């Protein structure tokens, strides 16, 4: 089962008509030239938006109802199943958010029964009176995501090779690491390939690739040797738990990680020792929209019918940008052709 898999997602569209490609997987028309957004409490649907890249974020503005360049005002950023806000460690826009958790207690059967139509009345009824105090709104930050080396939402998980981490190793040295491939026998993980760059002094070395055959027991991995080792104090850096597809770190020896960025990327990064902090787990950037399917307040549940697909939970999030507050739901993840990474959202300005 992939019930431990953590995912993070996003989606979007505009008020009026969708401007779709032949595949139905492009962005939408703006709400209107020169507008300042939809009317108060007007529900807008946007998507499916092409956020399918594994290494490039796309940026969405609630004001225009479209994807926009990063250099212009934006509210949320998307990449496949990630949704980030323009604030904290993600952006400089001061955007914050709050999870309403309206469907946190929903059962799997209830989630599967949700639709865009039967959830709309409850979404529409949430108005400004339910906005909490300012202290409840948070920006993006680091949280654990032991499955962040995976892409999910397809027939089988694949390696998220675009994701990489700056690692403070158990011996106090530094390295970059990422997972470049994984193989399965049925639903069981059978092998995993890492790529690392060890830092000597202030210089990162050339990439080194190593593969490890997995079984049913956790494996302690040394980045120095590129092998699974018998754990003895601080002689290992990463712990792979193959049955639940998780990677953790040797936190007892102060090992930690910080997620790398798409620019300059794994090859272009010049140091692993310059992260602002090193979390004692495999870390990802997160915010008011959880990126874990174990968090029932997140936007999706995973594999509810054994099909390895993402099902919208229709949880609602409040997103604040300056004096404006929006409500938002993720209502889809797949494009017209069935490909993942083409999310759809609906939102409305409530203040």
C-alpha cells in the first residue's frame, strides 16, 4: 500500500470559458483585461492548468484568473502536486493561508462520492464571517516528507529526479543527493538508484551514481561509500524503508536536509553547506496547503480504490494577500487525456 505516501498538489481555471488545447490541457482566459479580479463571492473555476513539469513551478494570480510570469504579482505556485503560497520560504509576496479542514473527518467512501456539483453549495456558503484571526494564517515552511523522492498519480510511482537535497551528513560533512530511478516487482520496491555530490571543503564534487537492491527490511545508506552498511553510530546518513517507500536521515548524529531549487538545479548548485537550516528529516517546502496524503486536511487522498490515483478531498483553504482573502479548493488533478499534473481549482474572493 502507498498509504504513507506524501504528496503535494495544485490546480486552477478562470471564471468564464476555458481556452483549451486539442488535448484540453492548457491555461484559461483572463477574467478580463485590466480587472482587479472577480466580484466578491463570485466562484471562479480555473483549469486544468499545465503544472506537469517535475522541475519548474508555474504561478497563478487570483486577480487575473490565469497563470502569470513569476516577475508579476502572483498568489500561488504549482508544480504537479505541489501548491505553494507567495510568502515565507517560497516567495516575497507576503501571502499566507489557513486550512479550514472541512473534510478532515470524511471517510474514503465519502471522498469518493464527492463531486464538483455536490460540494459547491458548502463551498459557496463559506463567507467572510468565517475568516479566523490573523494569527491563524501561515506562510510556507519546511516539513518532513519521507516520500518526496517519488512522483505519484500514474500507473506506478516514478523517481522524482528533479527533487534533490542539500544534506548535512552524519559526520558533519555536506553533500547533495537525489533519487534518479526506482524499480518495482509488482507493488514491492526492488531497487533504488541515488546520485550524490560530496562536498570537500567548499567545493562540491562530480556526480556519483549508485544503485541498491532492496528487500523488506530498512537499509542504512552511507553517502561516503555509496552502499548500504551495517548501522553503527554515525557511519550512515540515510535510512530507506522499502515497504513504505520512505527515506529518513540519521537525526541522532545531527544529519539533516534542505530541499534544493530548480534553478540552479542539481548540476548547477555550487555548495551544500549554505542552507538556511537543515531539518532532521527528508524535508520539503510546505505551507497552509498540506502536501501529505496522511494529513486528512490535505487536498487529495491517494489510492482509495487501489488504482494509485489522486482523489480530491474538497478541503477548503483560505489564502490572504494584503487586504484580499480568498477561499480555494482543489477539484481535480488530471487533464483531459488523463495525464497527471494538470490540476484544477475553484476559488472566490470573500474579503
